[in-house]
C-alpha cells in the first residue's frame, strides 16, 4: 500500500485518501486538535472522536464506543476510518476498522516519530485487556499511510527520543549506514531521510513475514531492555 512522506501532506489528505464518504476520524487529547480538524475539513461526511491520550485508552470499552459511533452514524462497508495520532490511536482505530462490518477501509496518519517509523506500518492492530498489552487484535493492513514530518514540531523532546530509539534498534539489526547517521548527531535535522530508511527496513521485514512466524521477530530486539 502507498506510504506517502511529504511535508504539509496532512492538509492534502483528500488527495491521497478517498474521503468522499463517511469518515470516522479518531484522535486523542494529546494530539493538537488542529490535526484532526485538517483531515475532517477534507472529508465529505466526517465524524471526529477524541479519546483520552495514553495506553489506558486502548480498551474494549473504547473499541466498542468506536463501533457504536459508526453504527449510530449509519456507516456501511463503503465507509472508512482515519487514525490521526500515535500508536495507541492507530492500534485502536485500526482494530475497529478491521472488525466493523467484517472490515472497512483504514487509513493511518501517524503524528509521532515512533508511529511514523514503526507502528503505522505492518498491519498490527489491537487493544489491551486484563493488563496484557495487545492481546486482542488482528493483522489488518491500512489502505494507505500518510506521514507529514511537519507534525513532529509539536512533539516534546522525550517523544522525539522515544521514536529515535526505535530507529536505532532497526539500524543495529539491519543498517550500518543508518546507525552512522544517528551517531553523527542532530537526527531531527535529517528526519525525513531517517524516517525513509527506517520504513524501508520495516516494510521489507513485514513483506517477508507479515504475521511474525520468523524474521519479523527481529523487530522485537531491544523491547526487553
């Protein structure tokens, strides 16, 4: 599926996604409201849901709420879901899209470094239950992913480092040149180049092992630490 990396693309989402239908735009309270509004303004029939930020929102209750919102607004198999946020939003919105009417179109607009380089690609969608992370979910690939590096300007430094640590892990396992780029310092000055290199790694691994029966386990390197 297409992965678009383009500055300002958030404000041109309708040129990359089919938004001329009912669209559930899912975001969270930690994402600037202007981002979801920019997408909603380009939809013919948007419905915006803003969840509390944090992993605590990845619950069966919120999954049910998203599905009920689509039912109450007359969504059909011809409609779609767009996630605007980090990994939590993408996981929850993607799982709702995978399940509603046995699967409707899902688009992902990741707004953190971590979700741009990792969780938005690969089709893992899930919720947490009984204290166990991602124990209920599916493999459900998005129709397209839109990455706008401009949205990263609102991220705190801790979240920048969080995402770049994932890139470092990918570089250690797969790409010596990418590791050297990170070691050179000032990675945010070359963030588009870094995102692209990381996505090439993730896409190649997922293409070879979509459902984590072998090679894809290498992406878990470093999680224990």
